[in-house]
C-alpha cells in the first residue's frame, strides 16, 4: 500500500515545488457567544425575518485556505478550499456526532448537541485560458457562487452554491457574463441548476443593473417518476437587481419571479439553491429592498424590506401538507447605529414579520412576530462593516398571533441577554 502511494506523493511534492512561491491566502468567518433567555438557553427566532442582532444562539465558523499554484504566460490556476463547523456552543468538548435535523422548508440545520463539520468549498479557478476572453475565469469544483444576501438578517436571496463548473466574468458589451452549472439534490431528486448572469450594466452615476436566469432541471429516475406519477417539476427563477450608491453607502432593489418547483421560494425565504419537487406547479414573486446608508453626524442605518407571494403551491401548516395554497410573507428590519468614537458603537434593531396562507375549506393560517434588540459594541474601526466586533445585547421577542413558541411552548414572548463576538478576515 505504501509503495502504491509513494509515486503519487513524489509527484505532488514535485508539482508544489515547481509552483511559484507565494503565501497561502487565509480567510474566514465566525460568530460565537454566550447568553440566557426565558427558555433557559438562547433562542433563534425567524432570524431572516426579524433580524440577527441578539437573535443567534449558535457557534459557527469558516476557515478558507487558497493559493495560486501556477502562473505562467498570463495563465494562472488557483486552488480554493473551505471547511466549516456549527454547534450549539453548550460545552467545551463538542464532538462530531451531533443530534441534527434539517427543517424541511427553510433547509436550516439545527444541531442540539455536539458539532457538525462540513466541506463548503474545494475548487480550481483558471484565468487567461481562453483566447477570446482572457479576463474570464474557468472554474470547477465545489464553491460559493456569486452569493447575494442581506447581512442584517443573514438572508440569502440568490445563492446556488454547490458542486459545479462555469465560466465567469466574460466581458460582453458594457457588462460581464457568467454561466454556471451547479448540482442540487434537494428532495432526493438529482437536480441540475443552470445559471446565467449579466452584471455591471451601467444605469446612472454610481448605479448598475444585474440580470439573472436560473433553471432547475429535475433529472429523476424511472422509479422516482413512477412514484410521482410523472416527472418532477423543473423550475425557473428570474432575478433583476439594481445597486445604487447613496450618501456614501448603498441601496439594492431586487425583483424576482419563480415558477413550478421554485414557486415556494418566495414565502420560505429561499435563494434558488433548493426546489420543491412535488409536481404541483405554481408561481410566485418577491420584492426586496436593503442597504446601509450613513445618516447625519455619527448615525448609520441598515434596513431590509421584503414582500413575497406564492400561488397554487404545497404548504405545510400544523404538520399537515396542503396543496393549491396561496401564501404571502412580509418582513421589515431596521438597525440604526451611533458611533461614539472609532471603537465604540450602540445599535438598536427592530424587526417585524407577517405571514398568511389561504387554504381552501378552512380559515387562513397566519403567523407574525417581532424582535427588539439594544446592543453596545466594540469593534476594530468606526465603519458599519468593521470587524472583529464584540457585542453586549438584550432582546425581546414576541409572536403576534398568540402562538406559544417560546419557553417550552408555554409563552408567546421571551427575552434574552448575552455577549457575542463576530469576525471576518
């Protein structure tokens, strides 16, 4: 066995030795802290809808290592990698055998004990390989692919990351064209997502437009077709995003349209990376406005406004699945910040949401809630995005539809206080 691997090891060593010497790129992200609530441990309540400040109960981290391993005659190859871990932070030693479950609609993974480790990225990116587009990047492997999110609420609204391949940033007229093929197996059906984007289209001063088309193609087996009484649905997602500079900050307005297997994404805060392969058709749309804008003096403001609606979809309520449902969601979050000096800030965050589903033959299913958070922070610089940052916070969370979702399902409200650190580099 050793003899078999020796030639491979020698080849790898020779290849690394022949590569141009350069430092390894080291990047990462983490958040972690400690707190208590009326539930005992801290809770995480509809974070995408009411905001993340003082509303995260996990330890999460990413470590990213990358290096340019070849550079000759204008052609380069870069190898990128990332591993991540998630845990509830309940004790010192959290092993790799947690009790985890995935929410069937939001796709969030909740680990009640222990840690979960994941391979998030491992890919190769080549530049200068195409004579007709030397500026373009050819890539293959597993990667975060041009993700669009609202950091305020950890809400990713355009994200088809995964294992795939593509051609990125081809200069085409005033903008840049990117094409990708990414695999997604949600619902145990092999699904191929074809993604096309045209970005950087100039509009007015400090404003640009990005357009995108995502097509989710279900590649189901004969057995799956038989079980579903036919082929599973494909899905179409169309996205248009206008980014504008405002007062030294930015504002983004996003319009999205969804059909068929993508139709549930608007009301479940999906990002195009998963589909509902149920053959029920349907359609939906979503409007998003978000940004961070400096105000007068030492004030800055972050905000999120979301409205989504889906028609004729499968919807889950009280552990029962219904079909032919029309549903909608609305959320709004604001986070004003005051800078006392270059290292001290005070935040206030308020978020609210309202959901409704119209189900034939029964009363509408409604949900709603809000969160209020006050936090004092110390950060590495005065800007909104300055990190690392340490925060002391107090939050109040409530459900406005009298749903007993807190304190062991005995209360419609709760509180929590804690300390959190967050960093990226």
